[in-house]
C-alpha cells in the first residue's frame, strides 16, 4: 500500500499521486509498487527492497541518490497476552530530489500522529527535522510502553503472593521477552542517533541539533528504563517462582494433615466394625456416642500435635 502526503500552512494532507517534495508512505509494498516508486523517485531499488526483511537491523546506508536510515519500532505481537511486544524495522529514505520515503512491513503507530496533524511544527519539506521528529516520537512511545509494563509488573506482584500456578509467571516471562527486544532495539537505535549527531549524514541546523539532542536523551532514558525493569523483573520472577513452589507445598502439607486427621474416625469405625466382642460397652446404649467422642478427642489431640509441629 502506498500513500502520498504533502503539507502547507493548514497542516498535512493526503494527495492522490506523486508530487515534488512529498512524503511517500509505503506499508508492506509488493514488488511492483517498489519498482514503481524506485523509478519515479530515482531511488536505488536495493535500498527499498532491503526493508522487506523483518530482521533488518538499525543502521544508516547511503546510495547513489538517497540515504537510508533504519530504526526499530515496537509493535504488539499477541493481544491475548498483555505487553507482549516485538520490534519491527522502519526505513526512512531521504531522496536527493526532495522526496522522503517511509517503508515498513507493518502499519506504524508512530507515523499516525504525523498524518493526523498531532505533531507540532511538522512540515514534509523540512526533511531532516521530519526524520528527527520520527526518532523523538519513537523514543517517547518506547518510554510510554515501558511505563505501562512497569505498572503491569507491580500489579502482578500482588497476585503472585497467593498464586499456586504458573500462569502469572508465564505472563511475566512474556513481558521479560518484550524487555529484551526493547533493550536490544533501543541500543541499536542509539547508534543511529549518534551517527546522525555528527552531521555527516544529514545537514543539521541549530533547531535540528536541539531536537536531535532531545531525541538522544529520550532514547537513552528509554534504554535505562528497559535495563532497570529487566533486572527487576528477572529477580522478581526468580523470587516468585520459589514463592509459588512454597505456596504449593503449603497446600499439599495442609491436605496431607487433614487427610491424617480425618482418617482417625475411619480407623476407629473399622476396628469396631470387625464384629469382635466388646463386653459391657457393646451392650451399653451409649456405646455409639462414646465411640464418636473417642474418635473426636483423638482427632483433636492429633490436630493440636500437628499444629505445634507446624504441619497444619
């Protein structure tokens, strides 16, 4: 799918076809669409086709008539599990003829705010600023998702105190995978930002330098957040794996003790029911009540003993 955008004083708007100095957004394009854009914009076909690989790593690559900037963006992989994310490459191509091309295999949430005029001081014609604004927005989204993950971990901790199954731990392991993907991608994106800050890839004006510095700070903060939450989650899952095991042991210990206590009346009734002579007690009208009372007393005594030994 290909969409074309331009901007004026009223903001960004979608256009029907290619115009000079426009933004070309490509989502999961097919071979024909890629060849068409490569021909119309005189962009190296190789730069465009590389973004069809979902394992493409963040980097900067220069072609004959364009510069490719690849960064990793987060996306939700499975809505059945909360905060189960992976990362996906987003390619930003700065064409020397005035075009800016974004290309990815999945629809990018990061770009939706630009399309809906929710980003201040945005202009398609200011291509360097546009790239930096995307990077800044991307770092902010990482931080937002990481904050939500931290809140989710805190909620799960309260549940794990009383848990005896593995469901809660499995949920946290999915979150731990997310933090690994985030941490790896953020560090790779940081390398791209460092290269851009040198001014060798794109011409940076004073306003761009300040914006790029903000993007670098936001990205480094996201790296720190991912690292801290990952360490906390790792220690938390180890600790609560032991807690869940202990909770299960307590349940088994309680059930075993209850079984022993309840077996006393059964044993007494079994002995009495063996048709052995019981003398005067067997002929007494209170014999049944006495047997029940004896069973009850023995059970109470055994319960007290088990309680003192911390077995109940």
